[in-house]
């Protein structure tokens, strides 16, 4: 074979090899692009950790369409949902509210709860509940920390409100969770409707000196600026009334915070009760009504806060007194059990 023909054959073979490689590389890259595009679409559709599945509207449809009279007679439905942090679950007693006014309520609150967790709680609870009023404790408006379980926000939100889901399909999964082994938590969430009972007395000798008058405003942290509008949007979507409350707290209360919340409340037409600037005739006393020197209220303090709130709710909202409804006997039983613990 001549030298020329040999070179020509080699060139042809090289071109064939290069062509084959080009085709293979094209197929591989094309397949990779298809896979990546599909993966990207799946990632976009996958719910983020801080969000509850946006399909929750399908779950809530049966509640949205429920007959109001049926809801009124449903012992598993609550009239009032209270959301906040430890200030809330230390100061508001749903069983006392029931005993004095026949209003059903629940405290969905965790320690150092921020507005992101409050949003997750509210969004999830609204898939199974139809409250007429939501009370929001405003101390958690200023919480920047993320005191949540390692499993994330959805898990922590369920942990502090799980008893509201006992008669739903989700209970099959909830009853396997490890937090149900915590007897103290179960007693608070199940038996006391989210309220933390404590009769210890450790006074705050400085009284309300922490509430120094000022015209300053403490701005909401970024997490509140993001999630408070989301909470208000949910509340508006389900046509629920809302009430802001700030219970006495010497560790986080301030006039700058009061001013900021008061401005927001006025701008949005929301009633705001701040027991740090006005005790509303409750007889609250820092020498007898705190369990830890001014950070949280004890049973005596909660008794006064809940009594006033009950009267306020009865005067300003249209709740049905269900104390004589035999379907709600469990609420009477729960109240009597709590009274046995009161010294």
C-alpha cells in the first residue's frame, strides 16, 4: 500500500473515531441536561423546611365548608387559638377560661418561639381547626433565636400543638413521635390545653421600673418582618379575628417595644392589650405573681391575666357559652383535675 493511501485511511479512521466520540458525548450531555432540568423542577416543587405543604388548602376545605352550628357543637374544635412563647403558656389558662365563660381555647407555644415557628404552627393548625379568634403574644415579635428541634420547624410546630390532631389521619404518625414520652409536655399539651401550671413564687422587687417612658421604637427583627405579614395574610384568608397581647415580663418588656407593636396594631386595626403599661384593674403584683423573679408568671399571675381576658373576650366577641353542653364534659373533667393540683 502506498504511503498516501495509508495516510488517507488513518485520517478516515480518526474521523470515524472522533465522530463516534462526538455522538457519545452529545448523548451524555443531552441526557445530563434533561436529568438536571427534571431535578431542578422537583427541587422547586419540594416544600422548604420552614413551610407547611402548600396543599394544606385541600385539607382545610372540609373545615372551610363546615356548617357553623356543627363547629359550635364540636368538642374537638377550639374557639380561641393562642400563639406565642413561654410568656403565653405561663400566663393564659384555657381551662380557667372554659370554667368561667364556656369558651374553648388552646395555647400553641414553645420556649423562645420566634415568628417563623408561630407561622408554621398557625398554618398547620388551620388545616384541622376553625377558631374565631387568634391571640398573639407580642413578646415573640422580637425573638431572633431559633430554639427548635433538630428535625426542623414543622416537627417543632407539631410538637407543641399535637393534641389538636388526635382525631385526624396524621395521628397515626404523631403517636410514634419520641416527644410523647415526655410526661411533663404531655400534661401541658393534652391535659392543660397548652398551659404550663406552676405555683412557685419568686418576686420581682423592681416592679415595673423596666418600663421607662420613651418615644423610641425597637424595630422588628428580620425574621418577624418576613413572617408576621404571612401570619396576618393567613388570618385574613380565613376571616379570623386577631388580638395582640403582651403579658407582664420584666426581662423583655420595654416601652420601645410597646411603641413599635402599638404602631403596627393601629395601622392594621388590631386591638392590643399590654399588661406592662396598664394592668387593667387586674390587681397584678410582681411580688406574688411571678415564678422566677419577673421573667414568667406563676399560677397566681395567670389567674389574674386569664380572668381579665375572659371578661374582655365575652364583652368584645360573640362566643357561645358551651358549659351546659353535654358534649363538652371532657373540658369540665380537665378543669377539675387541674383544681386538684392547686394548693
